[in-house]
C-alpha cells in the first residue's frame, strides 16, 4: 500500500529537521534529504521546491499556536495570574510533539533564520508574546522580564545539562524561573 502524501510530507519534514540540526541548514542539501529518505530528488520536489519551503512548513504550526496564545492573552486582564497562565500554555506548546526538535533547529541555525521569512515571523510572534507578558507595565525592566520568561522556556532545552533530567522536570524548572521574573511585573492598574 502506498504512503499518503501527508505522511510523505511529514517524513520529509522530520528527516530535514534532523539533518538541519545535525549538519546545519546551509550544509544540508535537498539531495541529502532525498537520499536519507530513500527517494529521488524529483519525488522530494513534488512536496517541497526548496529548503526554505521545508523550514516554513514546520514553522507554520508553531506560528499558528503562537497566534492562538496571543489572541487569548489579549482577551484577558493584565494580571500576574494571566501572565502565569500564558507562560504555562506557551511551555505546554513548546514541550509537545516535535517542537523540542524545532527549538534545537532554531538554536543551532540562528544566523540562517534571520534571512528566512519563517525566522522573521517567529521573531515577530516572540515580541508579541513578550509584550503580552508585560502588558500593563511598560517599564523597560518589565519588557526585559517578559522576554526573558520566553527564553527561560526555550533555553531549557540546551542550558539545562543535567544527565537524566526528564522533560517534565525541565519544563518545571523553566516555569519556576519564568515565575520569578513574572512576579516582578506590575499588574495593570
């Protein structure tokens, strides 16, 4: 039985993400992706015309999730409880599915991402989320704390190097650090 087109796209995304993380985006060719998949380059082109298209495809889901979080936050009061819930929901999305792999890709390919539309879109959404985390307190300190909360979640994937740490433990540590930062942001009043 033939594999579905959706299944093939997902396999291409997974293999490309693996190679981009192992070798770097710039050092990975479409030919290498096709070879690792055991398909022809023409078969790969049927699904994706370029490496940029592959990156954009696995970023789209993350952008959609971030848009949903931003929209939710905008409907909530600017309180510590809202901020805690927002960063918790954000961490839930970051620790689900293949997002840890996507985060490793972002961390290891930052220079390339600055030139890709996907990277620019990610940066924009990150700034919107950071703004929601400090909404009501426009001080420079609050702006920095809001941004650092997001980085606490992101950097937990490579900054916490304790052997044998579980995903749940990593997430809890990230949220504990974020909470220390959130507690110093003033509620709107």
